[in-house]
């Protein structure tokens, strides 16, 4: 009598995608690119926040003439609205760009997982989230190593700027 397929010995692995997305060199490099891309806008907001704090301190001193105090309060309100709007826009755009970067890397991660599966004879590899996976099934480090190899190869192929 033939044994059912499920009774045969299966080789199963598990990949912690959070760990991969936190530590893969492609992701780290992407974060650095996004940081550079958004740094100027972030610093401009910080400058305006310092300016707003200066205006608040000036108002708190209480030595401005009533007309100057009203003008400073209006300027401060407008500056705060502008800062809040720019912060929200920056957060939204940064979130969108992070999602783009992760989606771009998903295919590369999937290829790395498939390569690990084939090379090591896995029948099935699951990715997080799962309810439970024994640490003995965890192949996350193998996937990260594969991604590091691919990243290093990509860096060698890129022209120096």
C-alpha cells in the first residue's frame, strides 16, 4: 500500500520576513537612499520648528507692544500650520516611498527564498506571520546570507559615481 503524500517526509522551512525586511542589505541601502532623499525637507522643517520656538519664547517674555504681539501670534500660528502640513506631507510621501521600496524588493527576496529552497532540498518554505514555527525550521539567516551575496554582486556591477 502506498503511503499518502502527507505521510512522506517533508522538508519545511520558515522565513521571518520582519527580520529579513529589517536586516537585508538591500533594505538597509534603501533606507539610506530614502534618508538622503528626504533629509533636506526634514532639516527645513527643523529650522522652522526652531524659528517657531524662538517666536514662542519671544511672546512668553511679555515685553512686546500689543500690536507686535498680535502680529507675532499670527506669524506663529501660520508657521505652526505650515510646519504641521509639511510634516504630514513628508510622512505620507516617506511612507509611500518605503512601501515602493519594499514592493520592489519582494521579488528579489522571493527569488532568494526559492534559491535556498532548491539548494537545500526544501519542499515548502513558509513566511511570517505564522502562528508558530519551531526555531529548527528557521531559514531566515540563510535567506539573509543569500541576499547579502546578491547585494554584493549588484554593487560590483554598478558603475562608480
